[in-house]
C-alpha cells in the first residue's frame, strides 16, 4: 500500500457505495460542530480516497466542503484493494462509529469484520493476542487507525470494540440480525423492534419471516422476547415439517423427472424398435422382391428352355416317328421277303417230298438207280428244312428285338418328357425339404428300376448272340 497527498476539487470526489449501508448521518449538533470547525480552520486531516477518488474515510468532511463551496480539499490517495478500502471505511470513522447507534448498520459492519478477519466464534485467546488487542485499543483511544487484516487470533471482542460495543454476546445478536428480511431490519433501524426479540425472529427462515410480517405488518414490533421465543419454538417444528415436505416434493419431482426420462427413453426405444422393424420389413420385402425377381427371371429362363426343349422333343418325336416308319417299312419288307422265301421253300420242300414219294413208289426195274437219286433228294430236303427253320427263327428273333427296342424307345421318350416337366416344377421349390425328400425317393426308385432292368439281360454284358441256324446236326 502506498499513498500520495495532494489537494483536489471536492466535486471530483465520490462517496463509497457502502458508506450509507454501514453508517447513519451524524447527529445534527455533532455535524454543526464539525462544520463550524472546518469553516474557521479548514480541513486538517486529509480525506482518504482511492485512485479513482472514491472516498474511504471523510464522507462528512466532503459533504461540509461541498456545502461551504471550498475550492480544494486535502486528500490522501491510497492504492489498496477494494476489500482493504472497505475495511478502512469502517476502521477510520471513529467519530461516526461512536455516534451511530443503528443496530442494523452495526450488524453489517460486524459481519464484514468477521468475514475480513475470518473469525471463528469461540476461538481461544492467547497472551500474545490479548496484548495485541490491548495495544490496539490504546491506539484507537489516541485516534490512531490500524489495519488488522494480518493480525492473529481476532475474536468477537475485537469486533465489539471496532463497532463501539462492549460485550461479545451483543455482537452475536447483531450478527444474527443480518439474517432478517429487509422489512424487519427497517423496523429495527427505526427503533420499533428490539434486537433481542428480533434475534429470535432471525432464527426463522426468510419465508417464515415474510409470512409473519405479511400477517402482522408493523404490529410485529409489539412482539415480546418471550413471544418471539415461543414463536421460534412453534415455528421450528413447522419449518422442519416444511423442510421434510420440500425434500419429499423434491424427491417426488426427481422421481417425476426420472419417470419422464424413463418414459421418454421408452418412447425413443419404441420408436427405434419400430424404425428397426420397419427397416427390417423393408429389407425383408426388398429381399423377397429380389428373390421374386430372380425366381421370375429363372422361371422365364426355364420356360424358354422348356419351350426350346418342347420344340426339340417335337422335332425328335417327328424324326423318331419317321425313323420308326422307315424301320417298320424295312422290317415289313424284310419280313415279306422272308415270308416269300419261306413260302417258296415250303413249296420246294413239298415238291421234294412228292418226288421222294414217287421214287419210293417206282417199279423195281429202276431200283438200282434209286438210292443215289434218293440220297440226293434227301440231302436237298434236309437242307431246305434247315434253311426254312433258320429263316423262321431269325425272323422271330428280329421281330422280338424290334419289339424290345420299340418298348424301350417308348419308355425313354415318356421318361424324357416327364423328366423335363418334373425338372421345371422341382426347380421352383428346390429349397423345399419335402420336395427334396420326394426327389430323393424317386431317384432311389429309378436306381432300383435301372438295377432291375440290368438283371433282364445276359451276364455276357447284354450282347445278343444270334444263333447260326444255317447248319446243324441232322
């Protein structure tokens, strides 16, 4: 902290904003006495101000200087903090401190000092602290002001001396008055409400004080200390119940908020779920649509294949019919030729039988030549019979072979036709488990049928060996 002394126009100075809160105006006689002294002798003690010319100490001297229209006043500029300035505002107003009896302003000063000195009520006093207080009291008595911010072991007694009181309990009562609502503090400042009764009212909550003041008005100033204590005691339970009610209401409000949050979260989850379901439906619908489109394309492709196959089957059927007609025509021709040959052989055999019979019936005169002719005829007859037998058996085998091939061709044609139709229908339900079982059972049946068909033919590998009937034993 440093200071500079100078003289300035009093019009440049401005009161401290807390001055009126801490002090009442001086009594009129005291004020006139100081004014007369300044009028004759001028201002001897400089007015303490901050660098911005805010007055710390000397508000009454400034007021008198303005009334006397002085051109300059001595000032002492202090470069200190706002907190230290507020402290000096209290500590450097000795005259006003002694003359100011407003309990509320004293209470405000006491509250600031308690906060400034960081006083813990009931703190122990040591010998050093007691000596310091005694020295400070002596300095105050000589009109000297001391900044006590860094002093140790300050107590309520120091506050009592600083605000012009003697007892600590008075300071406690005054400090409690700061908890009163402005309306009740105003009644105390006017002298209509005693500080002892007011202290009891200060234990009530601000809401309870306001309700009491609204109910009684300024008549509350007539309340006695005993009534105030009874009111405090009676209100304590109500305050406690009210506090519990407020806590319950707060818990209810929190529960309501939690319920609202839970409902909101549930609604959001439902909305999200519905959105997911809708998206899932869209995805499923999209997948189904894609499957349908693929299936339709597959059906169209298979349909085209079936149409192509049907055309091919029709062409093959026509060609097969033509081939069968040609085979039948050739077979009929061969059969006709063989039948004609058989008929001719039968006629020749009949003629040989007739010739042999005639030889056997000839007269004895030609018997000597008969054996040779008879032998040739018998040999020729045997050859004709063998040729007839061979033609008959070969014709029968070829006829039966034709019938077998015709049956197998018809079976293959029918199987091919129904295989294509079955393939078309099965592929539409290729993933169906029941269709799978049906196909597997039918395939197993076809395997059995094929195995049975293989058992029909010779173990020689199915090679049909045509017997040669052209020669044989006689």
